[in-house]
């Protein structure tokens, strides 16, 4: 959204405000659709892939967050710049229709729906004669709600979303106000983290499956530390373009891994397949509550530090920066408490 606003710089205040409201609505609808769409997609993934390879395929799936975010800066921004802001809605709608077509024609419910045995039998996790009736779905879902480790993971993801949306939501303004960047340059710097997030998500699952044998909490802790270090580098490194680009490279890679692990993969690791939707719902709910509270708290902290000199407003980000760093640190500390054995 902020990247698109740069194309309307000459349109005047009224035009920019109209564009801001329009894209705020579009972003809100997209966030709602992503939140509703992710759990069903992850349930389908857990039904079709074995436990030993779940992280690898989940990593590829999770790249969609950052890939879509990065392409939106380029595609929607270009469409708005060429045809006007109204066409931004049309371009986004066309992309959505293409996604629906892929789902309708290529996504299937379960192996059983295609005449195959359950995935547990196909992969040797259970013998053909073994019952895969692990209890009623409602009982399994209630067990997820009572699982304290699911809630710890949800809280960890919520704190991670605070740092993620702090940079995506306030990073451009921060670079303009504190480091003197132009809107166009600040947007380009921030968009780097979305691109590098693709690398982090794609390789995170494979790395945890292959080298760490499913111990994703160890990797989540390590990349959580990297996320915090990158955030500090971004906030306190000065105005050099290279160091700020480096901070976004590291931040993007770390967030990509953490979205994959904290945002879903670790949750479905610690619950039965039949209850993955409930686990994803709890984690997703907490994540977006964290993102929403981040905007409220950050906006209040930044506004409290605002000063007006000769009619020009200046913003102090110091309190907000400490809030973002503290949230990032709490996230990786909590993540270390959750392992694949937490459901036992």
C-alpha cells in the first residue's frame, strides 16, 4: 500500500487520501482472505504429505506470503502508476480469480477422495490394518484448546507479528523521518525484506526436516535472534543505504522462517492431523491480534513523541522501537519452549 502511494505523489492531498483509503480497504480484505484461506490450505497439506517431509512442503507453501507481498509492490504499483488507482482493484481481482481457478481444478480434499488409502498408510506411518480413528473431531479440537503449548506458540507468533508489521507498516515513515530517505527510496528498501522472505520460507522447512530432524524450535530460536539483531541494525545503524539494505535482507530471511514455523508448522506438528485446523485457528487469531495491537500501540507511542516546529511535524520513534525489539525478543524466547514432543 505504501509503495503504491509513491506513484500518486503529484496528485495532491485529496488524491493521496482517497488512494490511501482505497488501498487500506483492499489490504484489509486481502488480510481477511489470507487469514481464512491459510488454515484450509494447511489442512489439505497435512492430509497429503508425510510427517517426515511436512516441513519441506510447508516451507514452499509459506513462500506465498512473501511472494504475494513482494509482487503486490511491483504489480499493483505498476498498474496504479500506468492506469490510475481504480485499476489497482481490477489487477488484484484478476490475480484472485486466477488463484481460485488453481484451487478449483488442482486441489483435492484427501487421498481417500481420489480412491487412495489414507496418507498414514501410503507413507508407512500406520499399517493397513491399523485403525486411524483417533477419536471424534470435536474431542480432538477440544484437546487442542486445552493444550498449553499451542497457546504459548500462539503468543510467540503474536509477538513475531508485532515486529513484522512494525517494519512493513511503519518502516517507510521511519526511514523518511529519522534517516531522511525519500518516499520512493524508503519503499524500495522496505520491499527488500518481502523478497528475501521467500528464500527464508522455502529453505526453512527443508532445513528443519533434513538437518534438524524436525526440531523446529531450535531453528525458530536461532532465526528469532537474527530477526531481533536485524531489527536493531535497522533502527540504530544510521542512514547508510547499504547497511539498511543489509538489515532488510536479514530481517526478511528471518521473518520468512518465523512465519513458516511460528505461523503454522510448529502448531500442526504438536496436534493430530484431524485437529490441525483448530491449532491454525488459534495461532492465526493470536497473530493478527498482535498485528492489530501493534498498530494501535505503535501509533500512540509515535504520536506521543511528535513535535511541531515551524508548522512541520517531527516524529520520535524511540519508544516504539523499544516496543518492537522487546516483542521480537519475547517471540524467540517463547518459541524455544515448544517442541514436537509437546503434545505427548
